[in-house]
C-alpha cells in the first residue's frame, strides 16, 4: 500500500497509456479478424448457392 502512495504519477500515467495502446491494438486486430470471417462466410455462402 505504501508503494502505491509513493508511485510517481507520471509512471502511473505511462503504464495506463501503454495498457490503453495494447488494448486498442488488440481491438483493431479483433475487428480485422471479424471482417475477414464475415467475408469468408459470404464467399462460402456464394459457393454453396452454385
């Protein structure tokens, strides 16, 4: 607990900014994968209709 009180606010901010950046990157990757899966599903559906 004492260590948390002694922590430098700039270090805490940098830690949260890094975490936010990592989460944004993961979200972006997930969105790309979702788009790819939707396109694949649409292509597979077209193949099934033939």
